[in-house]
C-alpha cells in the first residue's frame, strides 16, 4: 500500500500506516443539529466518505465514527429569537429543543443518503454521552489540569504538552474563539483556557447533574469524550473542516491527550472552505445553499458531488451556478459514455492496466480525486471493450460514489453504492450495545457478548462479524 495523506500537524503528506495492521479508526466532527446542512458542510463530510472509500479500496477495514451535537451549544435565547424559520415554526408549535434537534438530525441523514455517503459505523449523540464528558473533566481535575471558578470548570492549557502544535496558535497571543457566551470568559485565569463545564442558566432545557452542579459540558469536551469512547485513547485519523482546526480541534486534542496520556488522533485531515461567488456563506447574504436549494435549480445531488470532486479537498471551492452547470454537463457526458458498456462485450486487461495504475496512484496521492476523475474521462473515451469499461467503472465508482455505472443509478437520479449499500444509520443505543459486545469479545467474555447480541437482535438489528475487521450492523428483515 502506498497511500499518503496530508497531516495537518506535520504540515506535509505522510505515508499512512494504520495503528493496527489492516484497520483504521476514523472520527469526524459531525453536525450541530439546529439547522439544515448547507453545501459547505456537505463538502466537508464528503471528505470522510472519500477517505473511507479509499481505505477500503486499499484493502483496509475502516471503522468510522461521526458525532451528532444534539444538545444545543447555544443559549436558550438563541432558540427563542427564532433566527431560523424552521426553528421559529417549531417553537410556535410548542416543540422542545430535543424535538427540534431530532428533526434536523433526520434531515441530515436524508442529505447523507442523497449525497451517497457511506453511513458511519456509529453516530453517537452528544446528549447520550454526558457521563463520558464528566469523566474526562474529573480526570483532568484530578491531574491538576482543570480548575474551578464559581460554577465553571476550566481546562488549564498550560498543562497540555505541545499546545498549538496542530493549529499553530501560540499561548499569550490573545483570547481564543469559542461558541459559548463571552460572559463566561471573565471567570478564566488566562484567555486561552476553555470551559469543561458550565452552569445552566434559568430555563435551560439541556442540563445535567455533575460534581460541579447542574449544567452542561463545554463544546470541546464533547468530541474528545466520544472519540475516546468508540476509538480508544489512540486512533488513526481525525477529520473535520478547516474552520474547526482552532480552537475546537486544538482544544479537543489537548484535553484528550492530557486526560488519557494517549496520542489521540495520529493524523489530522481538514477540508478547505467552500465559498459562494467568492463570498462566505451566510443567511444575511442569502447564499447559504442546501441540497433543496440546488434541487430547486434542477441540480441533482450527484451533480454537486461531481462538482466537488473536480477540486482537491484541501483546495478552497468557489461554488457558482455557472461552475455547477459546467460540472453537470461534464458529468452527463461521462455517464453517457458508460451507458453502452455491457459486461458481456469482451474484455482487454492489458488495455485497462495503465488506466488502473493511474487511477490508483491518484487516489493514493492524498485523495487526488480531480486527477482520478480525469483518468475516468480518458478511459471512457479510449475505445475500450464494453466489458472492460464496465469493470473499470464498477471498480472506480467504489471510490467516487457517483453512480457512473448505469445499474447504480435509480430512476430519480439518486445513486447507491453497489459494494456497501446505503444502510440506514444505526441508532446510538444499538451502536453502544455493539461497542460493548466488541469489548466483551476482546476480553473473551463470550457469555456477555452473546447476551449483548441478543439485546441487539431484540432491538431489530443483526451483528455480522467480519474476519479481520470491525463488525457490520444491519437492520433485521
């Protein structure tokens, strides 16, 4: 295997060597579910999808975890101001914050299916993992890396080794950015310290008991706790948007490494920004487009996926309607070139060898999908036998996820992955049972493992053990 990936910490492409031979654990910062995902969010999540597909293309069993931040890291008045029309309508109808979060969670999963993203193996909800967040905070307090000021608990960044290594931030340069209300900063000893636990303001819906009183966890502790729970103190790759590099990823990394003594993520990958007509997306600019907005303009989700693949994930993308139209036309031409490819029309392995080599080299070069797509276009018009062309299309589409093979496209223009399918996300409660069963099997407690399998089956799911890889979970028929 010659796969190289760009590591944000190392600031260079590095050969990817799994911590466990043949396996890779991946954590992705998922959505905060109080609005629809916009196309910039989806471009970031596309990186994880492409990474998982590429790893499997290389023969590596990828286990992917993507969190759902569903407990509202905004104060209650943000919901009450009803800046989003969907939230306004939900509030007017008497919906709770939890019900609103569930609505947008389902909308997110729908968008993932439309984009043909392979489902993560686990989608942990932040609201279901507060005990793990409290445990990390208590461990940091025990180690003297956290301090209490009033009802707030803070992480002391001076206790973190090599703080700033990921983002380049230097202590003393000023106050770190954050999602929470600026009023909490007056309690800190230094600007860069950040909250592990905050007191719940009157009327706050999301609140939990803790050793520091009723409240809620700080944003940065969320991902650290869920990543460690499902992937351990050390795992292979952490993925997210470049805007999360600081402070979120820097702080999550510092906290997790200090609490566990482990490495946390061995490699960090970040997707570049997506702009619209050269400007940052915002509601005030009315350019925060969703997949539904694209559909209103006649753009299929696979057309947008193809558009994204024409730029490298580390290259900022400037979305324009003209650019999308050009990408849609190019994708249509590509699909038409494969429409006549039939499996029974003969093959020519030698003619395909060079195309195969160049495609694989492109994927292995830090997921250079623009170059790989170029190879696909060349092969489609190279006069290859129909059988060979179809073989290549099936093989390559396992990475591209575009549905370029006719059989992989539905009447509605949606796609499915012939290799893995687009299985529905596993509920967090079931995912936790699966994780506990794996831990029991590792400890050779097969009685407990069998009991957990029975509970999973009772919940309507089946666990399929995969030799040499993580288990697969599917809904019972």
